[in-house]
C-alpha cells in the first residue's frame, strides 16, 4: 500500500464478546460481515540509535507472515477518533534490515535518506494473531473495509514477552467512510469498546521501557546579566536544537517546509558564529566552514522547491486546456530537485561534515562552554555597538538603491537585512518592545526583497532552459515558459516598487531602538527583560 491508512483503533479487554457479537450479526445496516482466514503476524519495529525515523515523524516496521516480508513506514501524527495517516509499503526479499537499506523502493529510499550511514536497530517485536472479517454492502462485491481482532504479545528483540494487548481495528479500503463510521459507532456501543488512547507503536515503546531521548542542549535562555559569549552560546544551542529537530524530516524530502526550517536554523547558526566569533571559544572555529558547505547544498534544493511551488501557483491560473503543457517543465524540475536532494544527502553524510557536527554537539552539551573564553564582556554593554555596525552597513547600501539599481545591488541589501536581523534576534529579549518591532519591520522588508529575488532567479532559470531546452520539452511548454518568465519579471518589478516604503519603516523603528540602547546604557539596572 502506498497512500493513506484510515482506520479506527478500539481498545478491548474481552475479544470473546466481540467475536460473539460478530457471529450474531452477519449483516447490519445493509453491510455484510464475512469471516476471513486468521493470520499469524510477526512485526519488528526499527530505528537508528539516535531515533532518526521517529524524529522524522514515522514508525518503521518489517512484517513477516504468509508470503514475502514487507516494510512499512507509517506517520506518527493522526487525529484522535480516527487514524488517518500516511502509509508506505514495499515487499522485501528477506526480513533482514540490511535488505531495506539497499532497496530503492518507496520505503527503502526514504529510510536511507533519513538514516544516512546509521544502522537500523530493532526496538521491539510484536506477535499477533489476527482474526479478520471483510465488510461489504449487501448489493455489492467490492470490499469496503476490514475488521481485525488482534491478540498481540510485545517483547524486546529476541526476548521473552513483556506484555500483551487486545485491539479491534476497523480499516477503510475505499474512500467511502460513512458506512464504516456508523458500524464503528454500533460496535462501540454494543461491545463497550473505547477509542484506543495510543497506537500500538507508542504503547509498545512504553511496554519495553523505551522513549526517544529529550535533547540535552541547554540552557538557551538569554538575559541582561549574561556575557556576550554566554549570549552567543545560548543562541547557538537554540538553533542547533532546531537543526536537530528538522534534519530528519528534511532528509526525508517529502515536506519542503521542513527543509526550509532546517536551512533557516543553519543560516542563523552561521550568523551567530560570524557575528560573535571574537567572543566564542576556539572550538567553534571549524564549524562555520562546514555549515557553509551544507547550506549551499540545502539552498540548491530549496531553490527548486520554490520554483515548483511558483509553477503550481501559475498553473492554477491557466485554463485547463493549457495546464497539460506545464507537465514536462514540472517533470524536469522534479528530476532536478531529486538530484539536488541526493547531493544534499551526500554532503550531510560525508565523514568530515558528520565529524564536525558531532563535535559541535559535544561542545554544546558541556555546561561551561561559554566560560572557557577569556572575554567577560556583558552583552548589555557591547551588543548595541554590534547591532549599530550591522545597521550602518545596511544603510550604506540601502541609501544607494533606486528603481534602476541592479538585481545584485538589491540582493546585497537583502543580505545586509538578514545579517542585521540575525544579530538583533540574538539579544532582542534584552531590549523588549523596540527590538521586537524592529525585527518585525526587518522581516517584512526581507520578505518583500525576497519576492523580487525569487522572481528574478526563476526568470533567469526559465530563460536558460528556453535557450537550451532539455530533451523532451515540447514547443507548447517552451511557449508557456516564456509567459511564466514574463510573469516572474512582472512580480519582480512590482516588488521593487515597494522597497522604499519598507526602508522608511526600518529607519523609523531604528530611531526608537537607538533610544532604547541609550536608555539601557544609562540605567542598566532598570531594564525589563524576559528570563
């Protein structure tokens, strides 16, 4: 199965009463319940030592029973009343996890992307006796769903049973869910069943005493009593935690926003390492070069995600008769994205990247890392000048902008906006509302400048493709590519015309923040700050 799994999971303490109810109700409300052969199922759930599959939002199992083994990925997130989640499966030659890590199927490819070079380790084993009943309408042969009565024992890998559980599961096999909802309601009422409070996966983890570890990278809070080095390290810890949170799902590659969030965390890390390099211990020196390499790889994938999103938006505005001509371009971008994603994974899994990132984790888990540096400067005293320097660099470039400025000049201003924003974010909590309002203004202006940049990049890409079209791009698609390039050029021009308003707002907010800096320097003990 490759798609979505929709099922109702019901907790049960007496499957015998459910069996008797099913025996007495061969038909109910126009539905026929037909017994099927009982199955004996053996499941092994797996993950890496650092729980990458779980952190990506999935559970991974290999199932053995009748026929060839099958690997399945199920998303962990679902609604409470009915389990509606992504499920991907593929057949394996054998039940060894090594065969999965060599597979190019829908499960194997994703597992390899997430796990990298890390081995898959067994978490627990389930042995299930499953009694099944097919569900269909009285006047139809098509099966709507299946009722499964599961008696399951849970054990550690190759160990004796730890505990057992009973479940009634009703799974939908078509998009027609209403008859099944009514059946489930009757089942719950007549057999005194309740919705299961958790999945088999989460229940089994608890039963064998396992749980994904809570990252031990703390503290991340910033306040006015801290030295500049302590502020820098706290921010690095904050963004490194975000990196670890988003990396598994970004590796998976199914959600562009996870990749975006990973890239944002990496860029903020890079900004802190650059801005505060003179206040940080020497142990951070090698990390920035590694981050630069990784960020370039992430950026290539992100650019194609943006291009695909813009193409989808453009396609929705076209008449249906023209949308088919977009497909060859979309297929080309998807192929490019797949290659860029593969390159990204190779970079992330390279020995030197893994070594340097692991060293960063080691440094950050040391509670006294900031105190290893000899500079005791209070952030309250020196941070304003760091932020002022960044603002002066921004203003120097922004004052030169006109409607006739080059795209490169606008891009350089956007880069300075980001650098000022990241520097101010590191200490914003110390300066309260004026800093928060300045950050909001910077964020809005950065987004507007970004619209222009993204549109310009997209237009350049399309023109390059049109001048040397890849094999398989027909004339109709080339014609639409020209229209799309014109659309992007128009978007860039409209965004450019709005740059001056955003800059005026930045200058106004800066005056208020500058006054806050002066007041803070004059009376540091009266500062209000969040702990």
